[in-house]
């Protein structure tokens, strides 16, 4: 399938052919880091398939604000550094305690990975795919997951309080859906043909 990154001006700025069996989140960062346009991307919106804890952590480290639409948000739990009793108002939403000690011990590894991705030594999609497939004992994978849980928790709390964030997210995703609807109408429903039925121009133009 074609995985397309679309700007807030409806224009695609990166298109990548991906395997339909791989989760979309694996390729989110590729389009933000390796596009050849003049755009400066500050905030990125995706649907539920576009996020994992690894992506949340990597997005922040690479300088992007990440705003995914999380399906079944009420079932998504928060992670905290202390005891759930310390946050009585959120106690029902808390899933577990963050392993800050493990995160600190692998912090240099996380920074080294981030630098390698940013400099293009390795692609973000390759590393996210590997980290997602590593066993639970892999220190770097677990540390980046813990960092991502921090970012995901902060995002959810911000989402619940910030009406403007919710509006921006829905507007951004609607722009993407509008562009995709146009592409489907032109290339599939019309079989790649743009028809002008006016009296002045009764021609058929073949796309691409």
C-alpha cells in the first residue's frame, strides 16, 4: 500500500510503498525525517494504527509533537513514577509504575539511537521494526518503551484538558481523509480518468 504524509495545505510531502502486513506506526517517522520538501513539520497527527509507545518516545526525542487519535481512549491506561495512591483523582486510570531506574541506565543508548536515526545512519522504520520485534529482555527496547509511556501519559492528560488540541487533531485528520477521498474518486471510481462533460470541453484526460 502507499503510505502518504499530507501537510495542512492538503499537499502530500512524502509517499512510501509499505508492506500491508506491517503496522503503520513503523513508517510514521520516515516521512517526517526523510522528505525532501521545504516544509518544517512541528506537529503530526495519525489514527490509532499510527502509534506505539516506541513511536511516542522517538517523536519527542526527534523534536516532533505527536498527536494520535487513540481509539477506546477510556481503556488506555496511564503510567506514573510513584504510587497510584499519590494521584487519587486518576487512580482508576493508572495501569502501572514506570521503571525510571531502567530508563536512566539505558539513557545513553537511547540518545545514541536517536542520533543515528537523525543523521540517517539507520532509518527510523528499520529501528522501530527491530525494537518492536525484540524480546522483553532487550534493555534498549524496554527503556524506549518506558520513555514512550511517559510521553503517552502526558499526551492523554493534555488531550483530556485541551479542547484546542482535540480540534487541531480532528481538523488535521479530516484534511487527510478529504485528500484520500479525492484520490480514490479519481483513480479507482473513475478508473484513472478525469471527465469534463461541459459543452465547451468534452474531452477525457488520462491521469498518470
